[in-house]
């Protein structure tokens, strides 16, 4: 009974056709690199950070500051890679999409 109830709740919480968020960091899902970079810049993600691109998305300008630049960020390395092929990152910005 419990498994059935959990399954029903998941169906209610995740509408049909909805995918997982396109950027994942250590089990945390983000809508864009902007959101992930904001968490990194704020110091919420630290150490060796691995960003997995798991789908296509559109975003604004994503800015990643050096570790310690804003006083809170503290990372040693950042790896960004796609988990599949054919993904696109797009946006309507002036200048670079990822800085």
C-alpha cells in the first residue's frame, strides 16, 4: 500500500511529459547553468564540483566567478559535461552565453 501511495504522489507532483531538470550537480537539479553558477558563486556548492548536462535548455548569461571572488565561493575544480548527445544550450543575450 505504501509504495502505491508514493507512486500516486509522484504522478501528481510530476505531470506527464515533464523531464528532470537539465543541469544536475551532485543530485541537485537546476533549470539552467545560471542557477547552478549562482549556487556556486554563493558558496552553496564547494570542493570539486561536477555539473552534468542532462538535457537542452535556454538561459540568460551565466557568470561563474573565481573561487573566493565574492567571499563565499569555495571550489577547487568545476567539470561540466553532457551525459548524452544532441543537447543544446541557447539564449538571447548580448555577449557570451557562458562567462
